[in-house]
């Protein structure tokens, strides 16, 4: 039953080792109380990591999912086993239609689900990228407009395919400070290349970005104007002198 639901919602369970990689690049907050949303909570794999990361904070956490059974399972897991500094609100909803105040952090692994033109029409009306039909892209844009920080697992082709050209334009208005490249290691039993984008949505933008590849065991500190070069049709996160010789 769980596998059938996972397939129908295009939701896949995140490997724990990559969650730790994501947690390592999340922001540290100076304030005592923080608000966090997980817009497609699924199995709740992020939750214990969030509890540990922000153990010294009062956490107001909102978890959202379209599957009520998932939320009931999470309640059974956490209602009597919750750290004293954490409060959780469980929301049975489509995140795209859920209204909320701006929060400190939105984190998650949204479904990589292609919608029909008809089903995606309402989402595209409120989107900068009005050409995409991917639910993950819609959730990303809404999250960026709704939080100070966003950390989201996404299909890697968001970096380079024509469908996401407008998404890349949209994101360049914000401070993408970290890209984690998981290759095909992101999900158990699923051969899809994924990345995680960490984004700050306020204040001045940094000139550099840290790119880490788990498959290559590589960390590169790149200039944003170099890898997001507007003369190129896509982002080249591993751009180097060898690429430039060919280009």
C-alpha cells in the first residue's frame, strides 16, 4: 500500500545520509523561536534531523501532506514522543492552496510530478515560470516567496533544461548559497538525478556559491556570475577552464 501511494504521488523516500548533508548547510538562527514548514512531509524523514539541528530553539513546525493516512501515522509517531521544544501542526492540504504567513524556513522533498496542462493551469497563473507543469517547480517558487530560507530537493534537470529557463531566471533574484549534487543517490531504488538548493531570500546576495558533488566527492567554490553566465542557455555548476576552452 505504501509503495502504491508513493508511486501515485511521485513521492520517494529520501536517503538519510543526504538529509544530513542538507542539514549541514541549513542556516543558524539568532532568535529563540523559529517557524518551519515541510510542504510535502511524506514519511517525515526530515523531522528527527530538524529536531537535532535546532535543539536549542523553540520550533513551531507545520507539516503538510495530501495523504491523510501519512499524517495519522506521523501523529502516532510523534504526539507522545516529541521534544519539549517542538510543537507540530498537521495540515491535510495541497501546499499550493494552503495560505500561511512568511516563515523562517521551508524544507523538503516535493513530489516530482508532471501535471496536465489543465491541472496545472491555476498554479501557472501565480508562477513566474508559466511554462512548467512540474509540481516540484510550483512548490519551489511558492516556498521562495514564503520563507526567509528555502532548502529543497529537486530534479537535477532544473539546472539545464528549457522547461526551467524561467525558473532559473526567477532564482537569480535570490541568494542561492549552496548546491548539493546527489547524482542518483538521492532516493532508494530510483534512478533519478537530484540536487538540493539552499536559498536565502532576503538581504544582499553573496558573490560565490558552494557546490558539492557526492558522486564525485568534490567541493567547488564557484563565482555565481561564472556558473550562472547569461551568455549560456543553462547553469554549468562545474564550469572550469576546460569547459571554457571548448565553449
